[in-house]
C-alpha cells in the first residue's frame, strides 16, 4: 500500500515517511501542493498525510480537489496542521485531523491501524 506525504517541512516529511514505512506503507514525499496535484494524476495512494500550508497550492485547496475527483475520493486523508483555525472546515473533508506536533509513535501507530483497516476492505 502506498502513502503520499505532502509536507513542505523536510524534517517533518522525513519523520512522517519513516513512521508510515514502519507501519507497512511504501511512502513517497512531496514538498509543495502543485507538484502533489500533478503526481495525483498519475498515482492513487491509499493514504495521504497533508499539511495545510504548502507552497504553490494550499493543502486546503488540494484537499478539496482530491475530494471532487471520483478516482481519488476513497483515499484516507490525514491532515496534519498547527493551524487550528482550519480544523473545523477541513474536518468535514479529511478522514482525520492531527494537531502538530505529531510524534513518530503517534503516526506510526495510527498508520498501523489504517493499514490494517485498508487491508480488510
């Protein structure tokens, strides 16, 4: 199963990728919303970890586009953000919202549960 990490902070991107790889996912990293948008035209990951404040295309706009695309609607999306002003609005479109800082263990354990649930489907 594939997880796409869309986070512009390189350290957090590495942390999230490592945690989800340990949970069993094959991970791919993107650092801006526009590149992620283009990549999502080519792949269908089972899980996305999405930051809201991204260069070139915001995570909120990208999330709305993903949810409007019939091919991508079933992706499990975790929004990870330190910006609490968006959580109510975003929570309607995301499967889960995590407030930063997100720990390695927290994301790994969540990734394991998501992986197991997706494997059953």
